């Protein structure tokens, strides 16, 4: 019937049909977690024509012959897959109500589908112009090469390639209209790394269809994504929990692996400079010869080694400062009387500055730091119960303040007391989602027969942001109380 219709319309086409075997149907149902009625390609036909223009004309003939099933049409000619694959895919309701899958492509596309990128590789000696399919194939292989170079070992590389080989695709747009293909479930972080590695490494926020959205929000086909970057930003270890592309996972792991020491050195420098500042001095003012002698006596191969030990809590900044200024005891060196000058928190310090889980400090909270062994500086709220015991060891306390340009999102815990009514959790989640807030965790517990506690963990920017959220939640019908959970 298909061949007859195409002949009547004057199209010279080769039609190839096949019926899926029972075992193939079983494997697809199992791997895709679909029921038998959801399998659309039990009967499939491939139509091979001479040109791209004819592909679309044949598609019109098929849709006039059989009723197409909405949502099942995919145009891989206009938007090819990353590996260069091109074809038109459609599913239509055939005779007796049986769905049939139809693929329409040119002979060149058929060669590419059967033989892979080897069929269209770039031979510089053949004198032919590089077409879009060639360029996409080359970019795909270059991506594999970059992935292999950044992978820690061959097993990691194989695992990452398996992630990217057979994804369900979505298509999203850059603000300039460029189309990017990503696997289903991809987030703005995956999108950022797809644009460029440097964009991914420095992204701090995103806009999806012109609205601010969490970096962890899954993208949908057709959305326009804009990535906001900052010069001092760096990958967050938490990204690894929700990125899905191999490129993003490989680059995040690679960056963090090499960045830990750099973070330690940078934080150690700030801590030591701050301690020296209490004595009207700084690292730049210390004589180079005196610094070398001190490092040799302390068995440090370089200044970076000393700074890393300070950041990790293995050396105390005040004592190191006093030793550098003359290796004299603490009571022989008097500070300048200015008091402890707080060190600013910028939100981009990396691994060696962590935020205490017991009190969840956020920008705007009065904070104090504790120099912990191996953890670096741990930031606590000033009224944190755990900090009371730590204040007994004054040498390890670090005065801190939030920088005016602090960046990032920070976890906060809320407890909402609501009336026991059906749908209250959905109402609260919808209200929070409408404000562009990402809920990390949610749980409930019963207070009594009349009221229920809803405990939320969410990501917010600062105290002003949090106050706005709590105000809107308190205005929600049947919400009795909203409090921020402390220790």
C-alpha cells in the first residue's frame, strides 16, 4: 500500500519492512519499562529516497495515507543527533488499528545509520566540502576524545560513554537560537557544559524561558536556557548528584580533583594574611630569605605546603604568624589592638570552607568560623549550640562576615505547621515552586489529630530571600505556623 501510494505520487523510493521478533519486544518492554500497548514499532518501515526535499514530500504522503499519532513525530534531519544520525521518524495508525513506525531518509543518511561515522569521516584528500553531517560526526568523536582524556581510568570512561550512547533526547535553545541536544532529565548544568567547559565551570544560576530557575531543574524540549556565570565561581560538588551527561560528570570530577589543593592554598593564604594583619604585617612584607629559613625549619617544601596545612587545620594561623614574625612565644608579640578583623565569605571558596549542617548558616546570618582538622574552616551561626563548646579553643576560632557580593544558593530547613487537610503538601509545594525555589527534601510528621508538621529542605540565596518565602507561606490558607529550624 505504501509503495503503491508513493508510485502514484511520482516518488522513486525503496521501501523496506520488518516485523519485530517476540524476544526483541520483550527486551524493549523490559529496558524501557513499557507495557505491550506502548510499543509502537512492532511493525516498521524504512523509506529511502534521493533527496532531503523528497523526504518531507513522502512524509506528507504517509500522513495522508495513515493517521499520525500525536507526539510521535521526530525530525532528525532538521535537528540531527550528536553522532550525525539523520532521519524522519513518525508513528501512524495502520490497518486494523495497528501502530506502525516509519523512518524516511536519503541513501546517504541510510549509509550513515548502518555504518556509523566511518561512512562520513573527513578525508582531507578527497577535495569534498565539509557538510553538516561531517562536522557533527567530528565534534562527536572529539567529545569522546576529551571525555577519555579527562576520565580517571578506562572503567570510568566506558561508564560515561554508556550514559551518552542511547539517551532519550530533548532539544533546547540558547538565547541566540542555537539548538542543543541533551538526554532527557538533563539540567541547566548539563546545558552549560554542552555549550562550553568554561561556561559549565563558572555557572552560578540560570534562566529558563526568561525566569530564574534552580540549576538542578530538569529541562524540557523547546525551552530557552540562559546560563549566568561569575568569574570567581567554580563547580559545586553537589552538581554531581543531578547531572546526567557524561561530559558534565567528567569535567566536574576532573575540576574538583585538581581544585582541592588550590582551594586549600588560597584559603590558607587568606587565613595567614589575616593573622599577620593583627600584627600590622602581611606575607608580602616578610623577607624572602627569612621565609625560606622558616619553611626549611618547619619541614615544608614550599610556601604552598605551609598554607595547605593551615587551611586543613594542621597549623593554627595565629601561631604560624607569630613564628614567622620572629619565632617568639605568644606573650612576646602584641596584636595591634584593632581586634579580629572578620574574613569575608564570598561563596566561591570551594572545598576548604564548609557550612555547618547543624545550624545551616545563610548570607545575612551573624556567623563565626572554626578551624577544623581536615575540614578547613567550618561556618556556624553565632548562636549555634555546638559553637559554644568550640569557643573554649579560641586559637581555632575565625572571625567571619558575609561579603557584599556573596554568591550561590544555600540549604535551609523550614518547619510548617498545617491543618490536617487533603492536598496541603501539594499546595505548599506548588506555592514554593511558583517562587522558583527548589525543594531538596520533604517529610511529614503528625503533631496531633488536627495538625501536621511539614519539614522542608530548600535552596535559598540569603535571609531576605528566606523572609520573602516565609511570608508567602504564612499567607497560605490552613497554614498555622512557619519557622526556620535551628540546631
